[in-house]
C-alpha cells in the first residue's frame, strides 16, 4: 500500500538553528499537510499546500515556518530559527482531493531542540 | 474556537467485548469525520471515516454519526489486546484542516 515517507525520523538541533523536515507524499496525491504534536498534547494543524501554494495555515505557522515543494516528489517544512517550544513530532500527510478525502500520515519526525 | 472533545479515558474493556468511543464537536458546519488510531510514539493511522448521518461498518469497526447532536462514535467489536491504543477523533469543516480531539486511551485486557 502506498505510504507517506518522512525523513529524518529524529532530528536534534541547537536552538536558533534552521531545520528542514522532508516528506514524500503518496504519488498521486495533490494535497499536502503538516501537523505537529507536542508530547502529551493534541495533534495540531500547521499548514496545507495545493498547486504549489499554501491553501490554509494556522496561527502556529508564523514567519519562522515555510513550506516548499522543490521537485515533483518532495514536500518540505523549514523552521528558520528554532525555539525550545518547537520540540515536537512533526507529521506530514497527504490526500488525493480536497473535500472529504482522508488524510494519510507519515511516521513523523521527532524534532528535539536543545 | 472549533473544538473536538473526547473523554481521555482510559477506557478498559475485556478481550472480546465491545469498546465504545465517543466524540463531540462544536462546529455545526463540519462535513467529514475521521477516526485515527495512534500507538504510543507512532503516527495517526486512519481507521474509519464517515460523512453522512447513520452507521458505517468496516470489519470489526462501526462509525456512527449524528449531525443534529454533533456526535460521532466508534464501536470496536470483539476487542483484541492489539486494539489497545489512543483513538483520535478528527473533524473537517469547509477548509482543509483536520481538528483533532485529545484522544481516548483504550486498554483491552486479556
């Protein structure tokens, strides 16, 4: 069964450094998403992306965050200057259409900010 | 603020019993409803989705939706120890995003 793949599985970064999290969505999917889950808390929406542009973003997704689809397969989340509170699991998801179709999640990247 | 509420549990059921998980949501315009299973330290795994009022069955799982009451539930029949996990209810409105509940911890005792 096709799946969303994320790399790395664990990223340790010094506070203030830039980090890029990578995702390969399911190949025929057109909608891409990033979520995060701080330890012990809810899964929270960050951003959705369609047709090479952001279609929706949350209040969490401030100027420190950006997303990009640099080629036909990868979808990346960049955090420019990491803070301690950015430590979380980051999940990439994709779906094959906007309305109603389920979003399928990758295994996640555990981001630890020191 | 659009909310999705779940009882945190833990809900403990004996092996072979029916587990009933419940979820309420605040946004009356919500259109689609999803149940995900999350094992500790892992990612959400899609179990069921439902769009229309009523029941939807898939194997041992039944999702139930009542839009008038803003209530969605998941029944797991013949519960197995491997079903022990956190079950996340997620709701989608007109936009793209899923709004998740905090999840219900299910423990199936053998």
